[in-house]
């Protein structure tokens, strides 16, 4: 089977951990243990988050006295693809001797007139006191908004339209190459008024990009791997109840938070609706069981989908 997995940002850097390279490489090696088992019997495409890593590099860049202005977000996104892509590349090569592994720097096309550009909503980087935030906004042309007691930079999160390098990725996957790509949702680009690709200051949701890429690469299964075993109803309340198997129709009838489970649910629903294939959300270390349908939240087009006979 052809499987596309979207690896959560916190699989690489758990909440509260120091962002040292050694800490992240240790997490990557744990993640790759699970991924390598999947790669043994399947064609595998791996996408990953970059939220915490973007925060670290943006802060470094903002504090660098040699720079006239901090590196823009598209460039920092590319830096994280290089860094995380390298860690995954090497760990996968070590875990899968004899297999070809590629880590691709790549872009995601968004619409230049996406309404998100008029209404930035995605918080990035550190928090500031109001006066400091307004000074930085003036200096760098940022938009800043209140985030609880503090103020923070916000950037647009436009909808991914297409991974620019889709045809190249298709070739790699067909050749049996384990392919790491679309890190951080892909570097956001628009096609400008002269028809040329141009980076933009935005953050594309990685789960939504993974979903359209899974469709474009004709994956049989799309898996969102994170740190909870299943999607839950009434999450975080005494009535909490894990969902083992569901359909897009039933999942869309529930409400999930925008900053975390919401985009994952949207991403899996969209994939199942457009392809009629299977998607799932669950824990990274249960990836193999999820593929067999015995762990995670498995999403199929209808309730009587013959899971066991197809897998
Ligand atoms: P990732 O880095 O993997 O993208 P996120 O933090 O964005 O992870 O999303 C996963 C988190 O979503 C879980 O750790 C959990 O705290 C939260 N979450 C919110 N709503 C739900 C829900 N209904 N069921 C399960 N987890 C949920
Ligand atoms: Mg997330």
C-alpha cells in the first residue's frame, strides 16, 4: 500500500522540552523506529510539522545584530525543512539499509487573493507586552494581536491549493523512494502578476497540505500521527469518549478546536470524501496497528466499509 503520514510537531519536540538539536534528534530516532516498520511493507511518504522550530529560528534571526531585518517566514520555513528533513533522512537511512530515502525542499501554492491575507489569525513566535509588540509591528510591518494577557505576531494561514513539486514527488514514490516532503505544510508561495513563484509571509496548515498531497499522490491511506491515541468526543471532560471508527459525515457533526484537532479532522474528512479511501488519526507509536485498523480513529466513507478484508 501507499501510505502518507503527517507527523505532529510535538513528535519532534514535546511540550516543555528544550529545543536543543540533541533532544530533537533523539525524538526523531524514536519516531523513525515506528516509521521504518511502516516502510518495510509499504510505499511511504512522510510530512511533518515545524511550529516549535520556526519559533526558535525566527527568534534567533530577530536577535541577530548583523541582519538589517529578520529572515522572512518563507525562508525560515525552508530552513526548518532542511534541518528536520536532514534529521529524518539520516535516521531513515540508518533504519532502512538498502532503501533509497529522499528529503525534498518544497513549496505549497496558495492563492494571492486568499481571504486569510486580509485577516491573519495564526500566532507565531514569542509573546510581548503591548508597547513592545506595537513597536515591532511598526518596525517590521507585522500584524500583532492580543493572545491572552500578552501580545503576539499573527500571520495569515491561507488554504493550500497544490504542492508545487507534486509531479517530482510522484516519480520518487513510484520508484520506491521513502520520501520526506511538505515539512511545515510546505513553503508558502503565490504565483505573482508576472506568473512567477514568490514566497509569502504566511504559515500553511501542515495537516491540510498533507491531505491534498495524499490525494495528489494517490495514497491508499492517509495517517495523521500525533500524541493522543484517538479523537475524543467531549475531550477533556468527564464525559470524554474515544472514537474508534467513524465517517466524515459523523465527524463533521462534532466540533473540534481550531488550533489542534480541528485541522486534523478537516484534513482526514476531506481525503476520505474526495478519494473514498481510508484515513486515520492516532499515536505515532501505534502506526502499524492503525494501519491494521486496531488502533487510532479510523475514518472510512461509510459505516459498513469492509476494513478487515481490504487491509
Ligand atoms: P500536532 O503537533 O501533532 O499537530 P496538536 O497539538 O496540534 O498536535 O494537536 C493534538 C492535540 O489536540 C492533542 O494533544 C490534544 O491535546 C488536542 N485535542 C483537542 N481536541 C481533541 C479531541 N477532541 N480529541 C483528542 N485530542 C484533542
Ligand atoms: Mg498541530
